C-alpha cells in the first residue's frame, strides 16, 4: 500500500487533524481554498509551504525567530476590531541571503493560514487576498518596462496593468510584505509610488513586514523624515546576522 504523503504539499498540515489520512488529497476543499489564496498572495512558489516552524533560516537566526514566534501569536488579533493592533516588523541585514525573504514569506503564510482557520471558526467567509507580498525589485522592473521609449504598446500596457494591480494590492491587503524596500537608482516617480504604498498602509494601521539591506534609520534618507517617523511607530526592527546562506535551502 502506498503511503499518503499529500499533506507535504499543504500549508495546513501542522494544524490538520486528517493530514495524510484517507480524505487528505487534492480534492480537499481546504487545500484548494488555501492554495488559491497562496497563489493570490504573491509569495513565490518555492516559499508557499514555508512556516515559522520549518523555515530554513530558523537555525541560523535564533534571536530573530524568538521574536517571530511571539509575533505570529498576535495574529489572532485580526479578528478583534477593538483590540490591540498587530504591529509591523522591519527585517534587516547588510548582507544579502541571510533569510529575510524566507522569514517574511513564512510570517505571511502564518497570517494567511490563521486568517483562513479563524474565519472558519467564526463562520465567516475568508478573504481571497488577506495577505500580499510585493517584490519591490520586480515591481520596479515592471515600472521600467512600461516607461522605456520605443516599447511596443501591447507590452507596455500589460506591464502597466500588472504594476498598478500590484500597487493596489500592496496598499489595501490587511497584511503585507514589502520585500527589499531599500530602493537604489530609482526615479523620483517610482520612489513616489513606493512612498504612496507605505504611507497608505501606515495611515490605515495595516501591519506590514518590510525587508531591506538598509537599517530602518536609513529610510529617513530614502524617503523623508515624516514617513520614516510613521514607519517606525508600532514597528519592531529585527537584525539578521551572518553571511549569505543562498544555495543551502533544501
């Protein structure tokens, strides 16, 4: 008899009572529902099953994960309209490849699964996009694509549609990750759009996880003193240590 290992493909496996049982398969409505929300979240496919517990960055960043463990426990607050708000996080390291994006993805996945399970427990319809991850580098590439001269109209229009669709999602999702916000060599127009995304989120008290190779204090230079001051309010900065671990993830 073949062993059922379908749960290895499901982000709910650690919380599911029938994981790898007879009813654990591709037809499971909860598997389908969470998968559709993960695809809509913008998290890269390689990171959709990463959790805080199984994150490859956990072993090399014990101090960070001690804080992250405590942070994800606050996600229950998303269902309490009058409760204490969920704070934001700023994940920083000067060196690339230390696990910031992996950790941010794991945190987003935790929020999304908590939203889905909590909605079911409260007989609510889960949002289709409760969390969204904006890859700022890829977003800037879209911006450059439709602002280049002599680009075919159909290519420029499609890039523009994707760009503004991602911008709206990043502004309005109840929870978001803004990955690599330390923009370099950006035009004032692009920097202004990123400023608008961050400002919309802090103005509306929406929890955000930022990742950057620049410390939070540098955001005063990247943007302006007013936005920096608003970003650091209700935001904890976590520093990653060590060098790059890229190529080591299994």
